[in-house]
C-alpha cells in the first residue's frame, strides 16, 4: 500500500518541479531580455548623445544673405537668421547681474582673434569676435586659464547668465562663428 500512496505523491512532486523549472527558465529569460533591452537603450542614448555632439553641422554662410544675429539674455540663446529664417541656433551665456551684456543693436566689428588672456580676471578664451567698443564686448568660447585649458566650472555655466558682459559659447561654436561670421553683420541683444 505504501507503494501506491507514494506514486501519486511522486507524480505530483514531479509535475510541481517541472512547472517550477519551466517557470524559472522563463523568468530567467525574461530577466535577461529586460537587461538586454536596458543595456541597448543605454547604449543607444549614449550613442545618440555622442552622435549629436559629433554630427553638429554648421551652415555655410556664403549661401545666405541678410544675416542677423539675435541674442536672448532671458533664454540664453543665440540665433542666426537669413531673411528672417532661422539657420542656426545655440546655447550661450550672457553677462551676470553684476556685469550685464549691453542690450541693443550692434554690428560685428573688424577686431577678432584666436585667443586672448586677461590677467586681471585670470581668464582667457578662444575665438573672439568684437561686437561693441572695438574689442571690449565680444563673442568668444567659454573661459580658459592662462595655458588655454577650459575652466570646468565656467563651462558648466553655459546656458546661464555668467559672463563679464561678453557672449560665451562652446569652443566649437566659437570657432565656427570666428571663422564664418562676416564683419558688419547686425547683432541684436535683448
């Protein structure tokens, strides 16, 4: 009799273990699948960020007429238009409260250079272009130290009012601006 009573118990136990094994395998596959999806999403978002940074394209300004530069102190953006159509937009940093960027309409002046260093403020910048007072108010890269190394704390301020009155932009944007913006282009700062 014992053999008969053990057989159903063994059968139930076998069925239970089979179901548990299948469930564990299924659950493990789902966990692996979820981890794979998360890893792919992470790689995709990282790739996308890199691609955005690497694939930033700048317009060929020779193809456009009636260029105007618009700087918004409230949005911390610079927009370049041609015949009132936006052809380029980027994040900038205008003057802090204690040293505001002048507001009004100006023009790109003849003064420009690839690097400067101001010993009194202990900051320099790459790719500067004058728009007011012939070398006093500039468009330029985020600040650097005397050796030309970007100052990380200052770079983090891009998109916030943080400058001494100039208009700061990323080094890549500043280089393109320096190499391409024609003298005499109208600058409007609001």
